[in-house]
C-alpha cells in the first residue's frame, strides 16, 4: 500500500501538524507501506530525498508568504514535473493535512481527478490569525473559498478533536469523525531516558529546589506567554522554562526576570525531558488549536497540566485530570499555579488520570488503524 501525505509545512519546521504528519508516515512505514510526504521547498534542503525512517519526501516550489508560515504553490515547469513524478506510481490513499493551504486545494483536486481515495484532516478551531479589518476579512473569505473547492471533491473531512469537527460546520462541512493527534508511548519513554542537555536539567535550572513550570510553543501573543511570565515573576520558589521560537522571543528575553528562562527552540527530546522533570506544564493559549501536541506529550509523560479549556481537552483531559483556567489574565494564572504547586498529591493524581487516558485512547497505532479504513 502507498499512502501520500500532503502537508504544506513539514519537518524540520517545528509544529504540531508537522510532527503529526511525520508520526503517521513513520507508522505507515512500520506497517510495511510506502509513505510519501509532499511538502513545501525549504532553503538548503533537497527537492527529493528519503529520510532515515524510510519516508520519501518531495518538496514543491512555493512563495514563502507570511515569512514562510503560509507557503503558496508556485506554478511552472518544476511543479508540473514533480506532479507527474508524485503520481507516476499507484497511490492507495491521499491524506491532506489542513484545509486552507493552496497545496491542500491542489492535492485534493489532483487526487480527485485520478480517483484516488482521499481524506482531509483539519487541525484548527478558528480562522487563521490575520488580524482585523480588511486583511482579516480577506483571510476569512479565502478560507471559505478554499474549503468550498476541497468540499466539491467529495473527500471526507476529519477533525483532530470534537471541537475541530464542530468548527468545520462553519464551512458547511459535516465531519466524518475525529482523527486525533496522538503519542507513541515507547518513543516518549525512550526520549525521557535519553541524555539531558546540561543547561536544561532540573539540577541546573532549580539549584535551590525550586518548583519547575514548563511552557512549550511559539512565542506569539495568542499563546498567553506574556501573561505567564508576569504570573511567575512574583511567585517565590518557582522557575519557568519557556521553550520555543517566535516573534516575541527576543523582547521577552530582554525583559525576563531571573526566574524565567527562554532557551529558544529545543530538540524534541529535550522538550520531552523537560516535561518529565516539571512540576507543571502550563499552556494558557487563546489560539485556535485543534488538539495541541504538547498537551498530549505532557499527559503521556505524567506531567501535571494547567491550561485553558482549548480544543481537545474535553477528550484528552476529562473530569478531574487537569486544572483549567477561567481566563488568561496574569492574576488568574498566578493563583492557579500556586494552587497546583501547593498540592503535589492532587497534581500527581490528576496527572496519572491524564496519562492513563492518553495511553488508552491517543496512540498512533490506533489513529493509523482508523486512517487505513478509508482505503
């Protein structure tokens, strides 16, 4: 069986959709399938290659709009040649990641013309953050048009969470079900046991026995990182490590108090080990996420979670398996962090419940088995 994954952004670009695509493609190879990932060209990377996991990668020519966050396919002879190459061998299933990229439209229609079974997996619960005014309106009109073009192919849509499925109704789409983000328990365990970067060990970060709070994600306003820094600033005996890149990083670094560290983007193994060491993983996001990868990995590592009730939490963190924020104001964050850190037994109990639920329902083996039912 050959499965072709179309993902406008892919590793080494960091992000949840990128790792989702990689994990599913890697699982396909492990099950004896041929996995092909079609993505966007990046400077310094070859147009075609096979990675160490046995995944074939084809990178299409694009214009890197919005600093590369919204790659737009560039028509021409190279795109035509690569299109012929991609479809020169029989493909049993096409998987289109997200609904709004120009590559998503192109991929869905190319598969439809060739009568290849196709599924579209959406990872959001809101429009792209384009700001207000005419720019925001233009973005929403574009997304409606993009979804209409894909919908006409008849490909079923899945959301990565129930909230994503509800959001798809905005575009007149009735989701066929969920295809959730997931974890690989064995890989997580192996990464937890791996060597630690000296500057990211608990011993280095918390030499006086302080409590360790971790944030992982892009440094953008919608993630609530500025409010989190303000909350931790006045918490005695607490250290925050906020790992990730983004437009706010340098400004946050310049004003960071002594108990807040910004290491920038870190290797995935270091991120996992931070979660395994932490007393709390805090994600005060206001972003339109589908099901954040970091929440899954925090749950899989048994790390106590404090977050907003964002998409996916109703499935991943049911009942009393996490503490939820009523808003993302710094005072609210400070009070909630203090409550969690002052009750380690309660935090451990909730963390164990979240871990058991993640291991039971959110693994890549289960998601892959569901995916291939579409062939």
